[in-house]
């Protein structure tokens, strides 16, 4: 079975907006209550509350005078909230995510409907008392509807993210190019297919809106709390952030589609972004550039096509290694953008050389894994490495390089 997700814009009526606000509020309250109970229980017993134990609290809450309004919320929305909380706890204990946070009414609001959502005449019909919500469905929705997530952005827009299940098997391909990508700040990506090197400049999405954002934030800071005027400017600030996010995602979608459409594998470095943003000089630029999101875009598009994403070890000396004779120099400060190999005399562009080395190392790892690949363009060094598990890729290909880091 294959899973696909389509996001569509919703246009609820005033009455439906009120009903959705009540649903968001009930789900948010239940998340915070269940999280609080789980924390208390863990402190007292050393064990948290599981999904069944949390759901068992709901009937009494729906009958209690202070919380009887919970009964107005569609029951499966609350149960889906419980599932999401227990999943968040599991991810925390498995060290895949941070500790679950309490939710605020001022951020993005969302609820999940695990079943009984229907597409009716190009609109979305939600179970319970909300009914048919006007929608703009821009592409056919194929397969069986599974989970539908309804969300409201801080700027006041409504969306439905529709997960469907389609019959079929995951495809697999060994045809196409193999791309090596060096991600950076001056150039967002330097890409090589073994024959040519392409450079994609960093669009600096946030920097383009920084003056406008600062002006609106200053006006927001001067408004009285809980006033209509403050709420108006809060939405104005949210709209600026939304434009930044939309332009960033548009860039990611276009570049990732371009790379995936004719490739059998894409190779990148496994960057430690959390550690890199500790550099206060570059923190804002690193956060704005969005390498992690871009790699996730590559991952799901490659997976859908049956191609491979390979992440090489972050300590692999891609910039310090000569792609011609494989000599490693001892130091390579960030300000050095061009260098000449002292061993063979080859002149290198720092980022282009790194992309070539990343590609070659990724192909070596694919072959060590036993994957069938046709490496078009460039030679591959016959080195071996140790396998371990990847964060993004369906393959276990990340390995410390056979080269010593100077």
C-alpha cells in the first residue's frame, strides 16, 4: 500500500468557524490536561499513562459540570489527540524528539479526524455537527481516505491535509543521474552529476522581509494586550512569516523536483544543524536557509519515485579532500573559497570540489551496501566503510569515511 497526502484550502462559514474553534479548543484543552496528568503520574510512580489509561479519563470529564462541554466535541478527535500525545512521549523516550509541550491558543491550531471524512461535490464533509465545508481541491484525491488533519494558521487561513491509501507497491529505479550536493549559506546548493557543477544561490527569504517584519513587530509591541488592535497586528505579523514560509517552500519544492525527476540517487551531508546554530554570528542565516526541511522534501519525493537518498557522515572531509588525487590538507578555514592541491597542483573551487567528493563517497557507500547503481559521470573510489542507520533515508548507508580527518 502507498500513502499520499494532499493539502487543500478550506473556506468555512462563520458558523463553521465557530464550531471549529470549539473543536480546536477542546482538543487543545484535552492535550494539556492529559500531558499534565502524565507528568504528575510519572513523578509519583515513575511510569507515564498509556493511551488506554488516558482515554479512560474522558467519560468522567464529559459528565463533570466544569468540563461537560467536552461532550460536544467529536469523540474520535479527542482519541486522536491522545494517540498523538502518546506518540510524542514515545518519540521523546526514543530520543527522536524533544519533550511534548503544552499547547497555546495563539499558535497554529489543528485537529485530526481518523475516519468518516468524505469528499462531497468537491468539498470536504466533516463528521459531527460541522458538515460540508467549502474547499478548493486543486488535484484529484486518489485512494481510500485515512486521516484528515484540519488546521488554522496564525494568519487565519484554514487547511485540510488529506492522507489517502492507494493500492500498489513502492517503485524502485536504478536509472538516471546520481547527484552530489554540498549545502551552504552563500550558495544554497552546489550540485554535481559527475559531469557538470551547478550552483543555486541562497534566496535569503527572511532577509527580504526583515524591514517589513521589524516595523510590524514594533507596532504590535505597542498595542494593549487582549485588544482588537493587537489581534489585528498579530495577524499582520503572522502573514509576513507566512509569506516567508511560502516562498521558502516554493523554492524547496522546485529545486527538489528538478533534482528528483531525473535521478536514481541524491547524496548529501548529514549536517548537525542544532550544533551549527550555536554559532551566534550565523544562527539566523542557518535557521533561515532550512537545510533540514529541504532534505526532508528530497527524502519523500525520492521515496515516492523509488530512488535513494544517501547521507554521508558529517565528519567526512569533503572540503579538505582533493577530488583529483585524494590528498587531504590539514586545515580549511571558512573564508578560503579557492585552493590549490599541494600534491597534484589541481586548483579547486571549495564548494564544487566538496560536491564532487560527496557524490563519490555516496556512490562508494551505495556499492558497499550492495545496491545496484549505474554511476554515470566521474570515477568512484573503491574504499569500504561501516554501515549505520540514517534519519531520512530508507537505506542504512551512513558510514564514517575510510579517510582520516586531518
